[in-house]
């Protein structure tokens, strides 16, 4: 649905996006993750046709964004970062305007406005001037505008910034629901948001893609080690000592009454750990494998990038 | 075409929703009223040449600069340009819509001044021909000035800068005629052709000069074209 090939964008002499390529398949919800100024917004602006690339090609819904811009734009719902809206219009007249620019006919506009107002819970505010709405409600109007023409591809640039936690949860729920039938590219720098809403993640830093995979695979592509957390009733030093002797275990640390055992990626020593503890006459209270959190991956990837330069 | 109409309609409504349009219309009517009532030609010739004399027309140029300054500069500043330019709408439709929106407000203002010829008609016996051609001239001059203003607005995100640039271009085009008088005859005349002021008196006298019509339409088309290019250019920044 979205295909980006060797995309490069310079602002004057400043390189914002450096030769990136990626694909988003139909129906996927993909997180576009990166720190501020990583090139997320620039990439999204190019995808939506607001900016032209310096080099490279971009296709959305099968249309080249440069040569068939209007057709591509027809299939995109775009939620820009700052939620720009006309403050001198009412919610209704604004939605009417956006819908008519996207080629909906009069009757369709009427029913669609009712539908999106219902989806975004804007019923009470439909005849209020947008300038008088709070940030949270403006954000909802922004979402309503994004989906009014039922686009196949949604490009959402940090849709949960600056709104209260209840609305954040609501927006994420909405994104999940929309993602069932539509293709979504969601940019954010909030990590839990990605693991909550997305199936796949593309991590970008300083204009380059540093990682790209399904969320559950990301920790394994890190190559590093696997970690297991244990809670054991017994003398801590002795337990740690015995754990270290198990084959494949590199390190054992003890903190907050939990042991963290690090071992090579390919091995699963849980059976042996169990045996060891039983042999020692201690009691195993809990044992779980720790997935590397997105935060860990993200920090590792982006700091590696920095030290690499 | 539909997109153009939607944008034009939206612009027209937002003029009416802001106090700005009413303030401008009000000042416009008061000042034109003053020009009309103090001009001797109103009484001696029962014509509108006093109303649309030097100051009246200069005021119309200023007005065009003020009316158009927000059209694109505000969108750029508020970021709404991002949504407008990512909607499936051609850049030319955006510019045409904005232009027609501002033209409709200007037309409303010109229609409101028809009150002065009406007074002349009620209390005297004016020659309606020059009044009609005069208004045709005003309309064409208005189109050209709005196009210049829209172009200026496409260059910046600051409305004041847009108004000053528009005013600068319009005054320069208007006063070219005066500078032309200082130059040797042939050159002066050639330069004079490029002046916004050159053809206007003919319209006021009741003469429809095709060169005048073509001139004003060319200026309009030229600056609308430049505005479209300037909008396209912002994608490549």
C-alpha cells in the first residue's frame, strides 16, 4: 500500500532523510518510531505529497506520489503533527469543507459527517467554532477530518501528543479499530504506544532506518542475550553461585529479591535452572523470560548510531 | 471546478465571519462617500469621476492588498496549508478558489457603491454609459490588484509583509505612468503602457479600450500564474 524507494530529502544543505526504503502492506498497522528531528514528519509529508522528495520514489495505493499526486492523495487520510484547523469555522462547516475537497457528494457528506462525529464523540460540539474548542477536542476534529472520506491509507503524525490520558486511550483504541481494515502508518516517539497499536515497527534515527521488524521479533534481531528473571527462596549468594555454573549462562545478577539470568540467544536453560534449584533444596517461586522492551531496543539502536559516527 | 467553488465559498464565508471585512467595507464606504460628496464633478457633471478619481482608485488598490493578505499567508502560518495541499486538489484550483473568494467580496463592495450613481440618477440626469464602463474598469482593475495581492500572500507566512509587498507592487505599477512622463517620449510611452493607471481614465470617460481589457486581464493571469508557481515551489523547499 505504501512503497518507499531510496527516498532522500535535503532542506537546502541539511540532510533530513537519507536514502530510506520500506514497504507497508495492505491492512498493516506500522509504527514509525524515532526521536525528535529523526525525519519522521519529513517522510510523512513526502508520502502525503506536501513536500517533494529530493531523490527517490514513493507510491501510495499504487500511485506514484509525484506523477499521480491527486490520485494518491485521494486515498490518503492525513493527520498532521500540529493539528492545523481553521479556527474561524464550526466543526460542521469544516468537516463539510474537507469532505467536499475530497470529492464526496452532498448526501454522502451529510451522512459521513454524522458518522465521523459519532466515531469521534463530537456530537455536542458540532456547531461550535473550532477556535473555541480545547486541544483535546481539536485533536478529535483532526481525526474526524482524517477519516471523513474513508481513505485506504492513514498517515498519522503523532496523534496522541498533548491530550489527556483518557483521550490518548480512546485515540489508540480508534487507531486499532481503523487498522483492522485500513493501512496505517503511525509516527510517534512514545514507545508503549507502538507496542499497543502496531504489528510492525520501523525505527528511524537521523534520517536513516536503524531497524525494521515485527514487534515480537525485534528483541531477537538485537542479537544480544536472552534474559530470565527468577524469584527463589534461599540464601542469595549460594543460589547465584550455583546458577552461574549452569551451561550457557553468562551472568547472574541479584536485585530487589529477583535474580536476572542472562544467557546466549539460542539457548533455553530454564529446565536446568529448575533442576539446580530443586537439587539445592530451595524453593522456586517464579520464573519468566524477559522480552527486551521497546525502550531498550530503541535506546540501544539510537545510541549505537550516535557512537558509530 | 467543484474544488475551486468549494474553496471560493469557504473564503467568502470566512470574510463574512471575521470583523475585518466589515471594518474594511465600512471605512471603504465612508471614504468613497466623502470623495463623492466633496468632488465638484458630482455636481457639475453628475458623473462618478470624482468618486473614482486619484484617491478613490489608490484606495481600491490598498483595499485589494488588505483583502488578499491573509489568503495564503495565514494558511502557511497556521499550518492549514498542509491539509489544503495534501487534499486531492490542484494548486491552480487552490489559487483560483482563493482569487474568486476575494473577488466576490470586492464585487460586493463595488455593488454597495452603486448607491452613489443611484443618487445621481434620482436627483439629476447622469450619463449612464461612462458610469457603466467606469465600473467595468474598476472591476478589471480590482481583478488585477487581487491577483497581485494573492501572489504576495503566497510568498510569506506574515500577513503584514504580504500586504506591504502587494502594496509595493501595485503602487509601483500605478506610478510607472508618472515616471514615464519624465522619460524621453518613445521610451516613456512604452513604459506607460505597463502602468495600471494608463488605461483607467479611458474607462471613466466611457471608452472601452480592448487594449485596456487585455492589459488588466493579462496582469491578472500573470500574477495568478506566479502565485500557482510560488505554491508549487513551496513543495520543493
